[in-house]
C-alpha cells in the first residue's frame, strides 16, 4: 500500500496498491479514515476576564492545532481597594466615602454614607451675658468638636440689693 493522501484529524486519506505481476496495471484504492482530534485536556487562556466581560480558554488538538474545546472564564467579582473619604462627616452633616475597583481597566466604584457624628458636650458652660438686677444673664454650653452652641442656661436676674437706709431729709412736724 502506498498512501496517496494522508488522513488528517478531519479529512479521510487515500491509499493505493497496484498489482505487481508483469504487465498488469490493475490497482485498488482504499479510504484511510480520518483520525479525529486528540485533546489532552490542557487549555490556554486567550482572553482574560474583566469585571464585566467573561474571558475565554481554548483547548487545541495536539496533532493539528485546531481549537477543539472552549471554556468561558467567569466574570470575577470587583476587587475594591481601600475606602477614601471624599467628604468628612461633621457633627451635623453626613460624610461620603468611596472605593474603586483595582482590576486593570475597571472603573467601577462604590460610595457609602459616613453618618454624622453628633455633638459632644462635656457639661461645661461659659457665661456670655452677666445678669443684672432686672435682666437675666446667659450661659452657653458648646460642642467640644465643632464649637456650636448645644445648650443654654438662663442665669436668674440678681434682683436689687439695697444697702442700709439713709436719711436724705429729716422729717419735720409738718412734713413726712
């Protein structure tokens, strides 16, 4: 037998034999069945996945190199970096923090509210207006973080404080 066309993974081949008797030109041919692909289970990544698009792996025939199997590589979860404060929280206002995916080519980000901290008051007051005999005074308690007034107390008016009686004009028999 002489192979006139070799079989491949996907195409049948042909072999031929010729009569060896002198003067005879008779011959016959026979199909050589295609061999089919051989795959050893090894894959090569041809496209890396991103956070939003799947990747691809290919398995190739070890004889001809044709792709005989493909496997999708799942989209991975985002890989967020550390939080960065974009607006600090204050005693009365919420803040904002943000983090961004660290995977190459991904610009996805998350934001989160940082709750306002609330005022802190240590119970200490400062007199801002002294009372008089007829008008009350005022004390203020301030937040130890931001300085805002968080509490006020009225200081009771002092009332009059008379001294000893003093005679300005002595009484007479006719005048009181």
